[in-house]
């Protein structure tokens, strides 16, 4: 079954109902399905796009990104939405790697992309998709394992890798989201996360459209605008990464904002500081923490909203159509409470990395995807994510998880954000070092922060240096770039 088919059926079934609200524009399900058919014809006739070809996109959130995904599905083509915060050399690599027939882009990217795009890639203003009309051929008949989407990893270490997600993977991820969050046609989802990110596209946006709900799509995240949309558009669901929660809960209008329409805030992307979750719980809004990676589409673990207040900090249990395990260094299941690597298996997992067989072999073992993340399962079967495996610091033979060290400082009133990395040490191999970003109106000394560890962590885990920075380096999704910090050392 082609991934496009369910949108076409929604167009027939609930054609006049609103599918997307963007600024003051409303796009119905009938309009969305018809637009996707027209764009598919445009891609085939004007750019020669056929089954297996790639179509890239560089631009801020816009309904045409979603429609272009369905148009590519209809043709059997592969959609590659790219991060909007990259340098020209990075775009050159991604376009060379994905080798698209055409790259649609916002106007401000056109000149730069035209300079770096490989021969054979037409760089075209995304606005040209607005005027496309006309009927096309029937959707291509495809198997579930046919590739549909290439989502590039954030590239916090080394070159980005393109995770290939199939028609079936996206469909299963939708079913997982519907089951975990109870998505219905009555839901309104506010999407502020970039659609080039698996979380922005797949966590709530596509499940809401699949169920016939309405997606309020924002071009980009803005604190004041988000608070205003919550009050005027009355969303029931929203996904926020930790950096967004911090910005919202610290904003001047937070206390007065009417949150009564929200039945759930979904969060993840990185380990979530507990004070951020508590700030939403204090307003009566349950936070469902989700765990996953680009390679798992992304949902793998999810905290049931009914458990949100009692299991704060846990990522819950495996979603409906997915297996998750904690394994030791030999790949054997770890005991209850024992830390190990998180591995994932299921139809939501990528088929592999685009044109990178070596990385695929390293990541996939007997059907299990090795996430590189560290976690454990408690006696009740709930999963807890401890740290990135790459965040492991081995000091004098002792394993130190950077998230554990960060968590202590994150609770200090003066600290806005913190990142801990390992620094080479002649005697101990590595020692933990903390980079700290303070709130603009706050002050603290290194001694003040070190004192926080007394009685909380063993001395070997205390940071041996505290570096204060004006702002921690982050990627487009707000994740702290620890590789940049490590390079400073």
C-alpha cells in the first residue's frame, strides 16, 4: 500500500474538514490530497522524477513540505528534507550524498544552494509549488519496505548519515503514536518543531493528519507566538524539545497563559531536566516523555500520559509495534536495574543508512538497531535513559555518565544550561569538565557550583573544571554540540 493512499481516502471521506492551519490560511483534507496529486504530476513531467529518485527541500516549516512528502510517496520517489541551519559546505555534502533530481528551497537559500548543488540537481524556489494544479497518474503500487524518506542525523559527531525510512516504517510509527497518545479527529496539534526533523514530522503531525485532526503549523518556534497560538487556537497536543520548554516556562507571559486546552505535552530529543517537566506538571499538564532516534522513525519508548505524574523522568515502555532491550557489551540482555546499551527492533526501524553500507552494518545487528544510548529497566518494566554512550567518561576505570553530572548543576537556580564532557588526563585517562551557561540576571562562581555535588555524587564524578560560557553551542534542534565543547579542550 502506498503511503499516499490514506491521505487520498481522507480527502474523499472528510474533504471539507481542516487539515492544516498555517498563519491565517486553512487547507482542507480535500485540498491537501488534490495538491499532492498535482505536485506529483509536476515532479514527473517537469523534472523527470520517477520511482527511486530523490527530491530535496530546504526551508522553514510550510504546508508544502507535508504535501511534497505525499507527492513523493505517490510517485515512489524519496523525500529528503534538509536542516535549514547548515553551512554551504554541509549542504554540498548532503546534496552530493542524496543526489536529488530537484531541490526546492526558500528564496534566501537559492543562490547559495545553486553554487554548491551537484550537476543534475535543479535548485528551484519552493514558492513555485504553490501554483501547481492538474490531475496525474495513479499512485505507484509499492511494498511496505520501499524507501520514502531520508532524514539526516544531526551530525554532532562526524559526517551526517541519511537514515532511510520506508513507507511501512512511517505508517507503523503513525500507529504507534495514535496508540500511545490516543490521537483522534478531535485533536488539534500545534507543530513548532522543524519538519526536517523526525520528531517534528512524525511524532504528532502525521498521526494527527491520519486521524482527521487539525495541525496548526508554525513556520518556526517563537516564544510569544507559541503562547498566543496556545490561547487562540486551543491545541490539545504539542511536542516541545527541552530548550523550547525552558524558553516558554521562563517567558513573561507563561504564568498568565491559558493552558486548559492542552491534554498532553510530548517531549524528548535529549535527556529532559526534571525541573522542566515539573514546571508543566505544576500547571496541570501531563508530560509524556518519548525516546527514540532518527533511525527509529523516531518513537521507540513512550511514557503513557496516565503515568506522567507518577513516573516523572522515565521514558515509559516500548510502543505498540516495537521491541526495546537493554543489553550488555556482549549483546546479552541486562538484568533489572543494570545499565547497558538501548537496542531497538521493529518495522519502524530504518532499512539502513543511505549509500553507507559500513555504517549500516555497524548499526544493525540481527535486526536490532544499536542506538549507542545507555539506559536501564526498573522492576516494573519502565525504561530510564541515562546518557548517550558517547557521553560516557571513563576516569580511572570508573564509568561516569555526563548526564548524571549535569543533572546536579541543572537544579542550581543560577544555571540555565550545562554540558559535561571528558578531558584527557595523564593519570586518570579522562576527567569530567563542565561548561555552564547562566541565566542572564544570575551569578555564581565555580566554587558555588562545585559545592552542589557534596553529598550527591562521589568525588571522582565532580567536574575538575568549570567553564562559564555566554551560550552553549547547539544544533538546529537545540541539542548541545558536545563535540564543539570537547574541541575547545
